[in-house]
C-alpha cells in the first residue's frame, strides 16, 4: 500500500471543482499539492484555502492545452518537491450542443455544433490531458518516482446526446489506462507507475450545478441514491486508488447507481 503522507500530487483544474477537492484531500492526509489552473482568481483562492489548512502547496498558472505550460507544471513539482507521485489531470470543460439540431415543426435543421465547440473540448479534455500526462510521466521516470496517474473519464464516455465532443474526449480517457499500462509493462515499470481512470456520474461541482436546472432535476430522478455525488467522494476514491497498488490499468465508475447509456 502507498502512503499519501509526504507524497506529491500534481492536479490540473486544481483551482475548482473535483481538482480542488483532490488537492484538499491530499493536504488533509499529509501530502503536498501542486495545483494548476487557467483561472488566476480560482488558483489564488484555492492556494489560500489549502495553506489555511496548513498545507504545503505550489500554485501554477497553466493552460493545459500548451506544451510549455505542462512542462512548467511538471518542472515546478520536481524543483519544489523532487518528486511526483499522483498525476490528476482534472482540468476539463463542457460545451454541449446537438451535432445537428433538427426542428420538428419546420422540418429543417436550425443549428449545428460549431467547430469551435467541438475543438475547444477536445483541446482541453483530450490533448491537454495527453500533454500533462506525458510531461509528468517523463519526470516521474527520470526521477524514479513511484505513484499513480489517475485520469478522469465520465459516465458520458458511454455516449450522451448533445455531448459528441465531451463523450468522445471521455471515451478516450477510458482507453488511456490500457495504452499507458501496456507501454509501462514493456519497460518493466508497471509496478512503478500505475495508470487508472475514474468515471464519475453527476458530481456537485460548478460544472454540473451550472446546468439547466430542469435537465438536472430529470437527471437526478435517474440516480438511485437520489443526489449528486459529493466532490469529496470522488477525492476519496482517488485516494484509495493511489493507496491500493493492486489497482491498475482499469476504469472505476462512481455514479450512485445511475442507469448507464443514452436512451435518446
Ligand atoms: N462534475 C461532474 O459531474 C463530472 C462528471 C464526470 C467527469 N467530470 C470531469 O471531472 C473534471 C473536473 O470537472 P469539474 O466538475 O470539477 O469541473 P469544474 O468546471 O468545476 O472545474 C474545472 C477546472 O478546470 C479549469 N480549467 C478549464 N480549462 C482549463 C485549461 N485550459 N487549463 C487549465 N485549467 C483549466 C477551470 O478553471 C476549473 O477550475 C473534468 O474533466 C470533468 O469532465 C466531472
């Protein structure tokens, strides 16, 4: 079993939502956190709160879509703490729209998902994660760090109407653990760096609370536990995946019993 105490977590999207909660969990359990976010005010607030808990925390202003910022992030972790033990690339966005919006009354298409809506989500949720993972794994290997890369997929990876961009990015996250684990095994590093993904259902973060409230009510009616998942419940799962070294190469769902898949 791995200990969180004195370990170093690199968390993107660490300024808010699930990322911030993971950083908080790390600090509460005696770890250190490098938090990265594109929003300076969110990052500042998160740093303040984590330091108020007595935490050792390094904030990095970072746009995960650029190679330079991801390199800076990984370098900061090594320069400040000499190691990276958890990589949690949790920066992510949604930009929902039907691929083609068909109006039943006029019998015509009235809107389409724009290229910008598609690309923005892929750039952050897929390309951004690839870059964070690549830069952090490079430093982990070069500095002989033991730990976990924990991706965040989603129940949306199974296909949600209005989310062809998001669902595609999250389906990719469910294959990352397989690919990376296969690559690590080839180099005899499978026990050194484990890779998993979590696939949450609907979590009570700004991303979800900001949704159309009627849509949210309908969603909750489908969740057997009758509520949103708490961000700290996600952080606790990440902690368990980190500690338990038998867990590797797989996707772990956490959704309160949600019936999975999109019924249209
Ligand atoms: N909330 C949910 O129900 C839910 C469910 C399944 C998966 N997820 C995934 O969990 C992750 C976190 O979601 P959340 O609900 O905490 O979202 P959130 O919107 O609350 O937080 C996301 C954070 O990422 C930051 N960010 C956005 N673009 C960035 C960029 N280019 N570079 C750096 N930081 C950037 C934001 O500033 C924000 O602080 C996402 O990948 C999301 O897809 C969330």
